[in-house]
C-alpha cells in the first residue's frame, strides 16, 4: 500500500499545505512608531 505520510499532507514536505510549516504571521497594526523595526518607521 501507499506510505502513510504520503496521504497525510501535514506530515509530508510536498503536500499542498506543507508551506504553512514555514509561515509566521506578523502584524504591526496600531503599533506605536517607536516600537516598529527601524526599516518600517
């Protein structure tokens, strides 16, 4: 039969949702300017 990881997209590096493992949401909405990173001021 097929390998178990090939049918579970969360456990393989080639699944359609695999990129979510590397995403990190960052939001600076309503953050005071003095707390922003220098590049974003």
